[in-house]
């Protein structure tokens, strides 16, 4: 059982260690006004915390560093939100209040800001659009043989797909195909629309318009398949690689490859609320000395996403946690527009 005094000491050691990454000795604690205890008392409690598995002693110093168990206890029981973070909230508000920014651009800017504010790597997983309904399908003529198909959903998402029309192609025929597909798919969900496009009956329905309708169908199928993919945003990879924990070239290469393969997506976003996962939770070799702080945001019963910050185990939790909570709350508002 950890005592109230030991909780104060553990909290102080972790917050000092987070700042400089150096082992903490009893002498550093005596300067804190809320730890007005003798050096002997502090050393006794530090030894007790080590015996309980909350602290670890390094070979190079008489000081101690927090263990994963100690950090986990800190996050679950002792961490307080840094009030200085409130000064950053107007910067976040500014991004989400810009009416002219598209949804995709807003998310990218918010994740970039989160990375800059924390100096760690930030990522977001946006919801797939399978349950969104088709609002409109349009066609823009770009050149003699080029055009773009636009698919707009009721959630404001726009997907586009370029198509090539044969040199002797009839653009009026293409427009008829687009109109037919608009009539066929309007007010259908993206998932329903994709199924309809794979239906041979639908293909025969426009077969009389043009001989190359199969190319148009393939383009539509490609466009709708993009809707079904999870949107993935990543910013600040170099931030975490500049941390002293990443001083091995092979480790850096392994970490970057893991991010490119999106392996983190398999271990975040499973909880309903804020989650802090340490190396032993992640079970990914490049993440042994890392922590992921993540929080989901929900739009509806079917649609949800996650934002996360990836950093060293020696992370500024008191700063990161309120930032991800605040940005997640804004993400939910963004998708409800």
C-alpha cells in the first residue's frame, strides 16, 4: 500500500524526470516546498517505492527513475492537467472556426498543431464514410479527353476520380451515364452504392449509352472504395526521433517502417475514453520505450475516429492529455457540421 507521502514523492520524481530525463535523487526533492521532509525520510520512502516496483535505480547514479508500473500509477491516479495548456486552446479554436477550410484540411492542420504543441508525433484516424449517403454525383469536363467525377455525401465529404475519355468519345454520352448513376445512387449509402455498382443489372442499365461504360464503372468503383477506407493523418515523425530515447539507427528505421505500415492502428482506438498505452501494452518492438495517448471521438453510433500522440515513456502527460481531449471534442463538432 502506497502512503500519501509516497504518492507526493512519486509524483515529484516523475515530473522532474519528465523534464530532463535524468535520475532523481533525494537532494532534488528537498527543494520542493510541498516535500518539507528530511533527506533521510525521503531516501527511506524512495527505497520503499523501489521495493514496491514504482521506481528503478540506475547503475550510473544513486538517483531513481520511474518504472513503467510507476508511470502507469501516476497516469491513473496522480496526474493533474497543466493549466498552462489553456493558453493553447485559442490556437486550436482558430483552426476549427475557419469556415473556409475543408474538413480534410482542418484535420491536417489540427494534427500538425498538436504535434507542434507537444513536440511529439501526432496522428488521427478519421471515420470511414460507408454509412454516408450520396447527395450528388457530378461531372466536370477538363479537356478534350479528360474529366473528373465528383461524388458528394450528406456529411460534406467529396471524393473525386479522374477519367479518360477516348479521343472520339461523346461527352454528352458520358453526361448521360453520370445522370443515370446519380439517379440510381442518390440517397443511397456509400456501402449500398458500391454494391449496386458491382451489380451486373446496373451495368446493363447504361450499356446502351456508350461502348466504353466499363471504364466509367471501374472509375466509380475506385472512387467509392476510397470512401470505405479509414482516413489516416500523421504529423511530426521527426519530433519523436529527436528524443534521446531514439539514438539507435536500426530502432529509428524500424519505428518509421512501423508507422508506414500503420501497425499502430491495431492497438489504438479500442477504448471508449482516454487511453494511455505503454510499451508492454503495445507489444511492438520499436515501441518499447514509447507511450501512446489516444482518445476516440464519436459522430454517431456507426461513425467514430481516434486521435493520438506518440512519444517517449518520459512524456509530459499533464500537457498531452488535456490537449488530445480538447482537440477530440472539436473533431466531433467538425463532423457534425
